[in-house]
């Protein structure tokens, strides 16, 4: 997957993220893991989506022995995670969503993705301990290919987060977007200077791996890709991981078909650090 500078527009910053007032108990109920898998499989099959369900048993260690299974705190709000993977499948963009075992209303998430011109061809549900992970394989309706437009990738990410805030309003206290669009703002405030970490290392002779960890905010992905393009560096593929308040992104990058040398790596790191630590920067003003 190659990103180019021509793919940028201001539409990401105008994506509507509405404050949720939806408190239907059908979606906020904590389902058991077995019932979740049955519900997912039945409802997804109605949309023509194949679901492969996987269950994994996890051994918990404790001071009293290796077989002691820790019980989750029913009052705690799990960490919402949205992962967009462009590396693992050559034909589809993989979107993985987990929010403990509270993933109700995923049919509405699929419908919202279809409204973006996307086709959700198949999915998998993987249960590991107290966490249920749902994975979708997405292609574009118009081309049948994976998503390559960074603006559309950001719209996918924000659409999923918007649905989390709508159908799981308790997630707002764990998400950066919950500050403006949720029912409860996060108690923890991230200092963008402290939260931002950027590293570049070689990943073979033809490409380098860029790792960015920073405070999440709307439009972040498009902003990062724009900064990289401004340094004339090509982005070949990406893994976009939103974990609560933090964005943890990986990009395979190259310059002239080769890995970045130490000087260019430092220039890239300095540019990214400068802009990412200035969250008030308007992306259209570059």
C-alpha cells in the first residue's frame, strides 16, 4: 500500500462525531462470551458475513497457584482498542475492535462502514480470557481493493469510535474523543509532550519501521501522513492502533526505494515531534 500526498483533504476534520444520548439497555448489557459468539454469528450471517469463532482458555497465575483464575472487576470499564491493520492481508484492510466483552451493536458499526462505501466481506470473533476481539476484513465497494486513502482510513477509525461512544457510552471516559463527544470526559489527561514517543529503525535494506506513540485526537492519522509526505518519504503500509487515550501507530517507510539513513530518520523524527506536540495546529494550514 502506497500513500501519496494527493490523497489529503479536509473532510476528516469535518467528520461529525455526535454526543450520544443512546442508553438502550439491550446494548449496554454485559453478554457472556458464549452468547456473544452465537449472537455475532447469527446476526452477521444475516448480512452475508462469514464469522469464524475462536475460544482460547487462558491460565492465570497468582500467589496461591497457577490455576487461580482472576475475576474481572464488574465495575471497571475495559480499555477500548481499535486496530487498523494494512500489513497482514494483501487484499483487504483488517479492522479489529475490542472492548472487553461489551461489544454490542456491531451490526450498526458494519452499516456505518458500508455508508462510507466499504464492503465488510467476512469477520472473526476471538475470545481470550475476559476480552472478545472482533475482526472485520474490509474492501472498497468501487474497486474491490483494500483501503489506501489515509483520509478514508481516519474516517473508518473515527466512525468506529463514534459508534463506541453511541452504543457504549461508558467508553467515553477511556477515549480521547470522550472529552468532547461522550457523556463522561476522561479523568486522566495526557500531556502530549510526555506521551509522544517516536522511533525509526531499519526493517531490511529497502524500508524502515517508524513507530509513533502520542495522545490521540481526531485527524491524527492524516496529519501524520501529511508530515511524512512533506519530507518526501513514502509510506508503504501501516498499522493504526488506538488504545484508549493513546495512538500507537507503525508505518513501513522508504526513501527512493531504500531504507532511511540516520540523517533522514532524524529529520523525520524532529518534524513529527514538532507537529505532534502542537495539537492546536490546523491540518489545513500546512
